[in-house]
């Protein structure tokens, strides 16, 4: 067998084109590209505003089964499908999220696709890129500093320091910072209080940047952030301490979408990066909406499995931005299905058709869920060289029993040539006009009923449960005028339940709602389920141990 090159070796050998050429393919004049080097640029606000008069292209969502250590390849398939659509003569762009340093140095090691279906420059994308995450972190922590500063200088707004709702953030996995006590060290340092850190991708500022439509909307949303409460439990907003203007200044460049390219020199927007297990998990509205105005097909992804990413894409992003997806692709691998069927990771190389069949119930559940939103779906089998013909046929047969089609895709090894069949079928599906997209709950449903609807219809749980303190908090927010907001479920990505070890397609489980948080600026209510953490920790052997500069000064270890 020929030597298989690593993702970074493949990316390093890419023949990139100047970013102005990539922009020209979408009709973006060079004067509206703000270059960061030769291979990446931001698209100007003026061009975006002008493009809004254009008609929309077709929006394709790529989602997946629940993630496993075996890998699914959702981003790889998103990139591959974008390349495949361009290969068959369609004007297509992809929209994916930026990588967080936390998982890059923790478990993942990278998030730019894989094999011959990658976005480049891969090293930049996985590290500092264009500085968007640094800007978000700075804007968030500016607000944190202003809150404590306001309290220190007399607390004119009468903020109850026991009810400060705004934590700090950093873009790294660091469990030691989950719960802290700040302002220690005497009178000069302020009033001691409990606080904590979340990871930057869980920040409401990240969600706001990803849902804002322009700078004016961004500033309004930042002003709407609830930073805490007074003793009478009335909310205090970011605009009350005059933080919204300065935060907007820090984010003015970060709001503009980033344009890069795939290995096959096709346009890719990489912008925003909320996690789907603790936030809404989608590429920015600015990037997706702009791409739809200048491309005939836009392929975008939603984080983790369809129970999290796709549900939030449909119920939050599409609802808020007025997007209407034409079709969905559900990514699965034989390896991951075998894990859902009970096979251990070290045994995945052995043929096991029975385990594939058993694990397909997870895929079947996701197919059913996507169709609940009125969006037609097709399954992409992301091929691994260890897959056998019998295992692949088992997946195809199962999907056919569900009334849908599964297509084998070899984009990791072959690039766009390996995904042509899926590209043709996605075009047929998108152009059929059968999509009847609608969210699964209305705006006017009570907040807890929205949570319960997601639990019952998407997770197939028996019910959502919560203490009276949580229920009373939701009722209070409804009385304050927030009852129309959608809910953002913070839940483990590994299972339909809150138990990460419960694979397959469990039913009848109870989903405990431990805490609720109001993201008034972003425009949703976060429901924290089970033991989910908004600040991850590093694993026993973090990916950072394998990342280094070689003797030639090149980065090794990213994947």
C-alpha cells in the first residue's frame, strides 16, 4: 500500500491561488477584499450590503450521526461536497466555522477538513487565523472588567455582586478556571466574589457575532446582554455601563467574513465558531447569507450530531436569519456505526456486518429528526480504507429501508472526483423543491415547553425535568418579555441522552435541566442538561504534546 500522507503534508503541498482570484470567482472585486497575507482575506461590509439585493442560492446543510472516537468527517464532507459541486459545473461555496485553540491543543488537533478535502491555509486556520477569536475574547473580557470597575467605583446601578451573570472567557481548555474567586487582595482590588471562566466559543459575544446581520445589529445585541441583576432581581444590561460601543469597536473587523480556499481552489467562508454542545454551533449568519447572494449553492455544516447542530441550525439560525435550507446531508462512517453497535475502537478494523446493522439505529434516528423539519435528506458514507463491501452494503440497505438513499463518498482520498455522485444527487434533491422547512416549535410556546419539545421529539426522552428554581427563572424571563426566544440545549454530543456512554438510539430517558442562562443579546435561552461543561478540560494526553516546529521551522502535529 502506498504511503498515506498526513493532512498537514497534503495541505502544505497545495497549490494555492491568490485570494483575489478566489474572490473574483464569486464576483468580489479586489478592492472589497481586505487581505491577510496572500491566501486569506475579509470581505468588506460595503460589498456585503450591496450583495443583499441579489436572489439567494440553494442552501445545503451537512450534519452527522453522533460523534465517536472513530471519526465521522463532517467538515471533510462539507469541503468535499463543495469541491464536488464545483467539479460538476455548479457555482458553489462552502461555509464552515473557525477552529478553537482549546480542542486543537486538546483532542482534535485541527478542524479544517482532512485528506484531499481540506481548507487552506490549514495551519493558520487552526491557530490564530485572522484574529477573530482574540477579538471576541477581548470584547467579552472588556465587559467583565467594566462590570467589576463599575462596582468598585460606587456601584451606581446597584448591581447585586451575588448575581453577576457575566463570566470571563479564554480560548483554551482549562478546568482549573471553571470556578474562581476574584478581587482578592484587599480594598484596592475591589469586592471579592465568586466568578469563573468559559471557553471563548461558549461566549455570548461569539453567539452574537455569529447571529448579527451588520454592525448596527451587532451593537444593539451587545447592548442587550444582561450582565447581572439588582437585589430586586431587575436586570442590568451592558449598555447600562456603556460597554456596547467599545465592544463593537473591538469587533468591527471580526464581524466581516473570512474568505479562503479549498485544496481545489474553490471559495470557502470560514467565520465564527460556537460549539454545538454548549452554543448554537453554526457558521455566522453574515458569512452564510453573503455566500447565498453570490453563489448558486452554499454548503454549510452544523456542529456535532444532528440532535445538536442540525436542531440548532434549524430552530435558531434559520429561524432568526430567515434561511430556508433546500436539502441536508447526513454523514456517517462504517467505523462510527460499528462503535454505536458495540464494537471497541481497537476492533474497528475487523469486518462486523452485524455491528454495523445494530449501529445504524443511530443513523436512522437522525434521518427521522432531519425530516421532522421538512428538509429532505441524503446519507453520505464517508469512506475509510478498512470498510468492506459487505459493511457498506449493510448501510445502504438500512438507509433504503428508511426510504432514503446512501451514497459512498471517497473525497478524503480522491478529492472532488470521489464525491461526484453525491454532488449530482444533492443538486437533484435541492432543485426538486420538496423542502418544506419549518422549526419544530413556535415562538409563542412557553420556554420550558420548548425544552420539553426538543427532549421528546429530537432526543426521544420521556420528559425534561427541572427544579422549581429553574422553572421559576424561566417564568420570570417570560414575564420580562423573553418568552418568544428559542432554546439552545447544552448537552453531551455523544448521545441522544445526557449519558455520553449511552450510544445507539435510546428512548424513554429523562433529561435533567440543571441550569438555564438567558442570552438576551444573542436571542436565545441556554438550557444546561446533565453534567455538560462550558469550560472543557484537557485529556490525559493532549494533542499539544504532538504539536511542534520541525528543523525546517514548519508546524507538525496538526490534523
